């Protein structure tokens, strides 16, 4: 006879085309090894396809056999081929019972229900369980289609049997064999899983086995859950049954085999595909466990941990927990390591970090770990790259290398290999320059051979190229790649690269790296581009890079002033572009820096390039000529059209822009002592607009009460703008022409109102200075000079001294402020004591009385004595703790004890 044997479930490959980031269910490389083999023999005859669904367990085919002592007579299934060793709870294992398939009809019920069936089984079992079975086949015809249908129905009964054996009333060994059998059976595909899931209690019984002490049982239970969770229909059912909690508890055990970890975490990997289930999976304890799993010895465990993190990162709510768990350094290390590792782990690590990089704060953390987000623009965009050919090597920033007097190379390679014909004693190559050379060489090589972004070529050329996809590169390669993109013709790619440069310029290290890589010259060149998005991204990048003083000098030397002035003069720029352009100009045209340079003969600044820290010995280049012409570029600032534009911005813009414009105009007053260019453009109207801020006019506004934080921010910005404009006014008052044209009465009134306003005290310094200078230079207002001085003392000097007492860390500075306050009060200034009390000066005074020196205590007691004359101040003096301090002075009989006793008698103690 020719026996029919179905394919083994192990040969069935998993389906392809699953949900992205879902762990595929495949046959494990570590095959379960059960202690007994009879269940596997049963499974070996189950067909992998063509199940007939079982409606309920009670209606299934009667159980083919039950576990009895080996000497019992037992009817065997209709289709059994192989060797089945019986295992009993109370007896030793018996000898195998040999079964064979025949065509006799030994079961009338089965024959009646299957009239076309051609096979039956005749068995004869000896009393000791070891007898052989005689089976004489009458026909050797292979099974037809109806026979296969019968076997399918019979296979369903075996699934029901194994699920029933998972119950708590069975022996642990039987339960283990049953779960292993079901796990192996589930690897056959979705139809097999559907057959198992027709019994709702299967999941709960499987979860119960996760608590077993047997590693093989736990592995099989987790493996079965992994197979079931691969089907979208059953994920929610598994989660509702408590699988996430059970698996999490299992993974917290101190010692688990790699196999159990792999199956358990792969199950969670499948469940995390569902967005609703991620909230149950993501918790601080489990995330810390995932971080540890990234260092596991088993690569499969690492892959599963990375897959879970990648899916969790798709939900924004989990980002903070992922970062707090310390995932960023771990995953960044995976991407930076040159050692060959798992491609799956690297891919999932990149997916996690790219999701986190969408948040500005988390992107900074990633960049600090040495990774740079780089836009994927497609391999086709790099075809326009044309590397420059140099007769002599140069650095990426444009600096040329001096040629030594040595002769040419014997083989003509002196002009091709950098450093071959350079005297090492004269060349001091910095590490940043060397990294820039290496990065440029690698990226240009990839671009030349067409291998750059080769793996993303198809995606980049498709419609997905518009979704602004990113990749992560180590900082040396990332910086070089971004600079390389700036040299291309694709304006969209250039805009994205400039934006990435702005995002990556978070510290001095990265700003210097971009400078050495040659980003500055390309960014300055792109300021003349007609595309608005490119210009906006470029100004943002230059603004971030100009925070560094050294980089700002290089930006200025590259000639950035003229393009920025052109933007402000001729182009109707948006407010964001205008603000960024002004930010760059403010850092370059800094009045305080210009004043300092006048004391050190600033012309020498551009004459000695060899000693400059930007150009080490042995290097020279294009930067030298640009640095020497830097002074000439500043002359463009004196353009009347540009100054008129600045005054217009001063009239109509926000306080933030007003402050920057006032600073640039102050720079103009320094380089043009005559100030004719400013006076000719009606600067008074611009100053008048700054001194009349909205918060000064709208005294009945409820913003302060309803939105105190917003109000405080508005007052702070307005104070900065007013301070800068007051400083500009003080400079302009040095011009006789301006003094004759200004309306002194109007500006005096405005400044006095500002002095009495609630802008921060340290912003009133230049207001008071310009007010004093304005009144002193105007001969018609000498009569009101005493009034103005009194107002300055009350609204600027006293608040400033009290703030010095509160915030200064120096005891000497605090005592100096107390003594100055005592002098003001002793001169009999009206309302001086009320100003001290209203500004909160009583508490710091009591503190100085307790801790200060003799002169500080003497001055503090004198002020406190004047304050005590007003009964309204008594409660505040008592609350400040003055009484205990005064008693200590009296009891210790310090020199100030008479005044202390007088105060104690005055206060209601």
C-alpha cells in the first residue's frame, strides 16, 4: 500500500507582505524538543490546508483515544501512521505500538458516515503494551479527495484534543507537550491559526502556561501567542486577555533563556503594531527592560527590542518616556559603530531616532550624541554635482595650502595627494580641518561613482520624495553631505539642507565643523538666490552659525553684509526673513565690539593673517583677501537708502526688531561721527515710535491680570527696545545739528513717563542717562532739573540699589547699596522712604543688619529707623524678623545698641 503523509508544518513558509514593523512569524531556528513524541506523530498526519471548521467541541469527532494504562484495549484513529509511545502518569513508558494503515472497515459508524471511504485500521495490542499490530492491506489505491476531506475533519478533532489538554486538570508534562504541538501547528499559516482560535479558551490557557517554571513550556506558550498575534483579527483579543501584563511579568524574571525572551518580545512586537495597544505596552518599567535588551547577547532579542521601540515611537505620547529611559544614547551608539551588526537592529534604531527627531528638543539630544539629520533627496539629484578640479590642494573652507620650495614629485602626484609635498613643521593642521577633509573626500567619492543614496533611489524618485524623509549619519559624514547638497542645482534639496544645517548648529563644535567643511561660502552665495524658501532657510542657517564669534568673523569675511543689506533695501521681505537678517547684522555690526576695536587699533586686525587663529601657519587662501576688504564692506552701511529702511522698520515693527535696528543705527553713529546720514532721514519719528509703546498707552488693559506671563514678556521686550533707543538718543545728542532739530520738551515728557513705568529696573539705566543729558543740554529747562533728578532717584536709582541688595552675591556690593540708600534718605528726598518700602527693601535691610559688617549694620539701622516712623511699615518690619535681630544687637552690646533699643521701643512689640 502507498501511504499518504501530509507535509510537515515546519516546511510551511510564512506569508509575505505583512504590516510594516511587524515581526514575521517563522519557524524558530530552535525547534522545541518535547520529552515524548506521540503528539508530534499525531500532528505529522494533520494536513496543512483545507480545514473544515469545528463549531463546538461537543460536536467534534469522538476522541480517537484516551490516556489509559498500557494494558488497556484502545481504539486508534482511523488514519494513523507511525510509532506512538504511550506515556502514563503512573507507569513507565511502554514499548512503541506499531500502527499501519489498511483498507478494512473496522468501524461501522465511521464506515457509515463515510460510505466512500477505502481505509480502516485493525489493531491488536498485547497485554503488556508491547505487542505488534497486524494490519493486512486489502487495497493499495491512494486516497482520493473525499478521503482528504475526512482527514481534515479528523485533524480538527486533534486541535480540540490538544487545547483540552492545556487545562489545569492535566499533568504538567501533558500540558507542555500539548502547547508545543499547538505552537508547531500554528506555524503552518493563518488557516491553522484560525482553527486554533475557534476555541476561545485557548488564549487564557496559553497565558496560564507563561507562569510555568519550565523554559520549554514558556517558550512554546509565548511562541503560540506570537503566531496568533501576527493576525490582525486576534491582536485585540490577546491584549484583552491580559497577554501584555503576563509577558511583561515573564520578562522581569531574573533568569530567562534567550529563546523565551525572543518569543515573548516578538509577541509584544506584533501587538505594538496596533496603536491602541501601545499605551498598554509603554511604561517606564518595561522601557527600562527594553533598553537592557538592546545589549543582550542574542541578536534576535536585540531585534525584537528594537522593533518594539520603533513601533512605540510612532505614537507621540511615548516619546518622553522613551527618552527618559535612556534610549537615545544606546541607539545612537548602534548607528555610530563601524562594527558589522544586525541590519534589523540598525534599521529599527534609525526609525526610533527619526521619529524622536521630529521634536526640536529631542533632536538636540540626538545631535549631541554625534548624529546629524540629513535629508534624503534622491540619487538623481546628485547627478548635477561637479567637483572642482584644483591644480593645488585646498581645504574645504577654501583655504589654500602654501607650496613649499621643494621640487615636484617624481611621479607627478604632488598636486593630487594632499600633504605629499608639505613640510610638516610649517603646517599645523587642526583636528576639525582633518575631519572636514576626510568627510568631504568620502562624500565626493560616493557622489562621483553614483553610490550615494543608492538604497533609497527608487523611493526618492517616486512620489514619496515629497514627504521630506530624513536619514541619520555620523556627524563627520553628515556635515560633509549637507555641504555637498549646497553645491547642487536642486533648490528644494538646497533649502532642506540649509534647514538641517540650522537645526544641527546647536553648539560650538557643530558650528566650527560646518565652517571648516566650507558651508559658509555656499550659504553666503545662496543669499542671492531668487527662491524665497532657499533664502529663508539660508538666513536661518547663517543666523544659527553666527552665534559663534569665530564663525561670525568668517561669515563677515565672506561678504555677507552686502547681500543682507540688499535684502532689507530692495526686497519686500517677510518679518521672519527680516528678523533673521537683522540678527546676523546685529552680531556683525556690534557697537560695543567696534568701540573696543578703536582702543586696539582695529586696522591691524586685517593685516596680519599669518598669526590669525583662523589661518594657521603653512596655510593661506581666499579668506585673506576677503578679510582685508572687510572694512570696505562696512561702508555700505552708510547708504542713505538702507538707513531710511531701518527707520521705517523702527516705526512700524515689533519691539524685538526695533531693538535690533536701534543697535545697528548706534553702530552707524560710531563709524560716522558726523551722523549726517542718520539725521537726514528723520530719525526723530523712529525714536518717537519706540518711546510710545502700546503697554504705556493702554493703562486700563486687563492683560496683566488675565495673562500675567504674556504681559511680563511684552514688558520685557518693550524695555529692551526702549533701552536700545535711549542709548541711541544719548549718542545722537552729541551732534549739535541733532540737538537743534530735536523737540526737547516732547522727548523729555516721554522719557519721564517711561521712567515711572513698570519696565524692569535694569532697563531704565539708559533712559535716566538720556533724560539727564537731554535736560542738561537744553538751557530752557534748568528750572525743572531738580524735579527730573528727584524722579530719576525715585524711579531708577532707589529700585536699582534695592535690586542690588537682593540679587548681588557680594557682601561688599550689598553694603555699598545700603550706604548709598542711607545717603539719599539723609539728603531729605521726599518720598524716598516710601519708595524703599514699596520696592520691597525692608527684607534685604533686615538681612544685612543680621549678617553685615559694622558699617553695613549702622546704615541699615538708620534706614530702618526712618521707615519705622510710618506706622504702615511696622507690620512688614516685624514680618521681616527685625525684632530678634535688634534684641541680639542689644544683648551683645554692639556699638549700635542704642539705635536698636530705640527701634524696639518704636515697634509694637
